[in-house]
C-alpha cells in the first residue's frame, strides 16, 4: 500500500516496520500518527485507472531458472515474460 498508492508515507512506514519485533511507546505513537495522517488525507494518493480494452498485463523480471520455454499460453497460470510464457 505505502509504495504503490501512498509513497509519501514510505519513510515513516519503513522506520516503524524496522522495530516490529521490539516496539516501544514511541513506535506506537508514530503508527498512530501515520494512521491519523492517512485518515485525514483519504482523498489523496495515486489513483490507477485501468484500460479495460488491454486486459491484464503482467511483466516479470526473472527467467525462472531457465524454464521459461516450458510455459503454455493457454494455461491461465502462465505469465508472458519478455522471453516467452512462464
């Protein structure tokens, strides 16, 4: 959420997540402050409007250990990579 639709909260969210295993009172206050900010700015953020004529496009940045050529384009679990179906 914080990277795709609310990038302005990235740093604060990351700093709170670093102390997830041993949170202190200051971390609780920081999370509450982030939540207050998000509640106050619900109408802000990035809005994605998909182009329904294109359908779903997915791009991967991996070659899946060289097994990309064994994919089947009729299989819904297959993803189109730059080198073929995965």
